[in-house]
């Protein structure tokens, strides 16, 4: 996977992959509740999903659409972009597809990503989602990287998705500030779709690679638990 550094092919992308039957990865853009509910059903039987969200990065808006503009899910052969801010209405009932809520709250489906607690904290605050199956990739990364050589570094320290991708998937992750800091409430252009889809898909693939490497360690260390089991934050005295 090499290309000129001046081309998009020089960066990691979901477009580099094919599904189990050689097909391109399906990308579902869901700008309505009806489409989102239909597409979410594709993910109900998955055990692990790449997960990410986007929101309006500037301004003082307090609406749901400002703070949870887009939700992304990815499995091996498909990616969904649930464009919440494009749905009609402004209430939780009008903006959160029931099947998507089921997936997010299921303890049997791992939602993997970086800074996963922060993202799901946002979903709880603005959409009332009481998520389970929240999985922080940084913890698995630290386990795989340090368990054999420096166990003191097997901790909960955050490691950026970009760093994990470049180290384990062998290509840099494109982080275009104009795209990242754009207004995600509005209709998505091609670059935004690719950015959003790739981030979620990268999380899934990082999990797969790290899991494979964990299982090759001797002895095999246990898989870090989902963040659901983290103790509550300590209150300041």
C-alpha cells in the first residue's frame, strides 16, 4: 500500500479494503430517520463495530444537532453514516433511530474507538443513550505494545487513532483540519464522507490487528475489559 505522498492513496482509507466476497465496502449515508432505521438493522448481529461521532466544533449551540451531528458505525463489509443533524425534528425521539439505540446500549456488541468514554458521554448528555459495550482501543494498544517489555506502561493512557493506524496498519491517517473542523450539521461533501467513514472503519481494523497480536503473546494476556466496568470517578474532597 504505497503511493505518491501527494495523492489520497498515500493515506489510510476504508477504500483499500474489500468485503469477504471481494466486493467494495458498502457506504450507507443516512440523512433521514427512515433510512437510518433500515440501515441500522444491518449491524444488529455484529459482535464488534468501529464507532465514532462528529459534531459542530465551534459556536455555543446547545441543541442535539450541534453536539451530535453524525454517528458512524463500521463492520467488515459496510459503514453507516447516521447524519442526525439532517433528520427532521429536534427531540430525542425524532433523532435517535430505535435500532441504533439498541446497538449502542447492547453489552453484546463492542463499540470500539479512541476516547470512547468522551464520545459516549456526549451521547448520554444529548441523546439519553445509556451505552454498554464501550471499548477503548488505547488500552488494548498499550497491552499489546508493552505487556512483554514494560508492564508498567500497560495502562489507560490515551493513544491517538492516527498513531495506532500508522503503527499497525502501515499508513498515515489523513487529518485535514478543514474537514475535521467543518460544520458537520450541514450536508456532507465527498471529503467529509471519506473522513467520517475511514475513522470508524480504522477503529474496527485496529481492534482486529491488535487482537491478533494479543493472541500471539506468550502467555496470552486477558483482553482489557470494556469501559463499562470502570469505577466511577472519585469525588474531590
